[in-house]
């Protein structure tokens, strides 16, 4: 059997694991429930994708993020690994076909949103699959103390009844001690191995500027740093207004917020992901799980509601390890 490092080298072309990826993988392969708290951009997906490739059967990945699921499935398929996602907008007939494929088609990964577990017939079908590992991404969503609680996550613990011998791996980049403890309780993790990684990001410079003219400051930053950037604002109206303002300065931009349709969200995000525009102006509806390595600057035009949100959003800069900037703009007259 291949070692974790051989799998990593073969499929991901990396020569070594980052701390604590290898330790988490060893825990999962030993059949232990495991909790991993890793910084944004710390390589959480490797911790379930590598062991799943070493075990017989299929890895069930639960994630609230359609864009992330599609992205990861596409990346796995590009490596010749069979993966499938049950995302929104799929009819029941299509879902039945996809689940048949999982059962009989030698698939390695099944991604689904926690909402899918609300469907009892989907649960029934999953019960009959040869599940080798259950990975719960963005696990802070299960905690009412977390900043993005989703009631649908509470159904995940039901899987414990069906797969008592299968390891659960809960992953998050955002959890206080209180949230960590609550995740373990809500998911019914049994005596889990807990791994946490320092949240220090040496390549990321955090800056606060107290300025009269925020737009002028944004202009200076975007001129100096031509790579992709994110500007966070606190409401939808500010999204479209800020895009108009920075386009008037000669920069290419688009926007993203919760009021857009799924099609519009995908279109706007694609423009930015494919670097047809430099900047995306967004509310906090944009972000969790966005996997773009070369973001140079994350600018907060408004102060986020809490430190957890700020850390997650700022952490989208510099995932490739290159020098990057998290800039918070405040106004002395406010």
C-alpha cells in the first residue's frame, strides 16, 4: 500500500506535508475521530483527500459551500480521481443516478451540503455506500456559538448511528475554545484527537489606516498591487456603489452579495477567479472556502462585525505563501 507521502507526491505534486496535515492523516487512518483547527489556506482538504485515497471505499465530504464543492470535485477529476457533488438545483432523478454511480461506479469522493441530509431518502442511500471516512468542512457551522451557525448541520450526527466504526474528521479555520468544545459535542465525536495550528501568517501584513478619503487610499493600493484583490463592505448597496467608484478610477471590478441569483454569483465570481477583473467587492456572503491562492490584498472598507469574521476574510490573502496585505480602512470623522 502507498504511504500518505507517496499519495501526496503522486496526485498533488507536493514533496512534504505542512504541520499538522500528516498528524491528522495518521489519526484518521488509525480510525480515530479527529478535530483539525487550521488557518485559512492551511491545506485542510489534503487531510481527508489523502487518507481517502488509501482506504477502500468512498469518502463522504459535507460542506456548505457549493462553489468550493464544485472546485474540489473539478480538481480531483483533473487528477483522474472519481468524485461527485450533490449540489442544489439537481433534480431527484439526477440525484438517484449520481448516487447509483457512487454505489456501483468505484467513486472515491461524494460531496454534499448538510441540507441534503434533511432528505431521509438521501440518508437511506448513503447508508448503503461503502463509506471509509466522513469529513465535515467548515465544522464551526454546527455550533450555535459559531459565527455561521446552520441548523442543517445538526443532522450530521445521525450518520454516527449508521457508521459507528467510520472515523469522523471535523475541520475548521475558525473556532474559539467554546466553539471547538461545542463542535465535538454536536457531532458526537468520540474521544477525538485534536490538532490545532498556530494562526500566525508570516507572509501576511496586517495594516490599519485612519484616512479621510478611503477611495483615494484604495486607488493607491490597487495601483501598487496589480494582482487580484478583495474589498469587503458591510451591505449590498455599498457593493455596487464601490464597484462604480473604482471603475471610474480605471480599475476592473465586479461584486458579490447574498441578493444575487446563483447564476449571477457564479458569473461574477468566475470573472474574478479567471482574472478578467482585478477586484471583487463583496459582503461577507463571499468567502468561506474561496480557494484563490494569489490574492495580494484584502481591503476592509468597513469594520467587520467581529474578530472571527475579520480573521477569516483577511486570511484569503496570500495563500500561495507570497507577501500579501490585509488592510483595514477607518475614518477619523466617523
